[in-house]
């Protein structure tokens, strides 16, 4: 499940999102974990509250997406900045619905599932593919980022539903989501589960996986966590993300240079 359904095309088009490799999944998992802890840090530790935090982070996300859409090709720092921020905003959307508006977690999980399915349906009807290896146009990129936002909100709702409403605890729920992802990977490699379906299922489930372990690390012991706090946990994952993005940037620069040399020969 490292690089599903890769499609190459001739011409000036550049894919605007990264290839699905091991470092992709590592940084994605860290981003969703940080999304959970950073949202809690801003809303609770800094005392901004959900509403103010949501407005601020939505504004920052809009700026990041404008930068991302302006690139017209995959640029690691712009792409992963958008992913980290959309992870935070996706978490805040669910938290607002549940905490400020009193919507039940069961309801939000179903609602985001339906919204995501509808997004995929309209995307496929319009583009005839859901592959992330052909994000060449602005329209496809809009569908892509909308789907990403909904996966984060859905993952937050589903993760909280399992960990809190079903009283499974952060560690048990994290292991459960990790086990399901492992089964999807086995199905892809052993019985040739459709690559696009496998990717999106895994992408959705990494959100509650990351959120569960983020809460496990940051929450106090009396709530089932290890008590490292949201500040320390967020900073640790931010540092890891920055290091991986730097690695990806250097690797992409080298790959682009090699491609130019090949074309000139």
C-alpha cells in the first residue's frame, strides 16, 4: 500500500500531492496526532476556547490552502503545512459540534460518513477517478482537500466515539484502529484489494489512530493518559514533522535534479 494505482502522464502536468510511501504514512500519522493535541492546547491550555480557536485556525488554514493551490505541483512544505492545519481544523469542527452544539458522537460519525461518501461520489462522477496520483487540476485538488477535511472530522468523531462512548480507553482504541489498518494492508497485498479503496480506508483510520495515541500521551493519568501534556506532545511531533518535511524537500530536490539530467541526455 505504498504507492497505489500510480499513473504516469505525458506533458506539463505535475501531480500536486505526494507519492504514497512509508515516509508519507509516518508524517501523516504524526500530523493527525499533533492535530488532536494542538487543538486541545489552543482551546484549553491557552484558554482561547473552541469558538475563538476555530476562527483563528480556520483563517490560518485558508491562507495555507491559498499557498498550496498556488504551487501547481507538489511542494513538501506547502502540502504538509496544509495537512497539519486541516488536521487541527477537522478536529475543531467535530469538537464544536459535540461540545458547543450538543450533537451526539454517533450523529456526527454518521453525518461525516455520509458527507465523505457524497464527496467521493461527486468527485468520481466528475473526474472518473479517485486516484491521488492524478491531482493535476484545481477542480481535482478541491475535491481532494474537501475529502481530506472530512476524513479528519470523521476520524475525530469515530475515534472519540470508540474511546469515550464505548469506554475502551485510548490505548485499546488505538491498538484496535491500528489492527484494522494492518488488515487493510494485508488485504491489499494478499488478495489485491482495490488500491484506491485501500488508500482511502487507511487514510480515514489513521486519524482516530493518531488521535488515540495523541490523547494517550497528553492526557492526565486519571483520564487514562500518560500525562505528558499537550504542550510537550505537540512540540515533539512538530519537531518530527519538520525533520521529515526537510528530508522530503531534500529528496524531492535531488529527484527533480536527476529528472532534469535524464531529460537533457
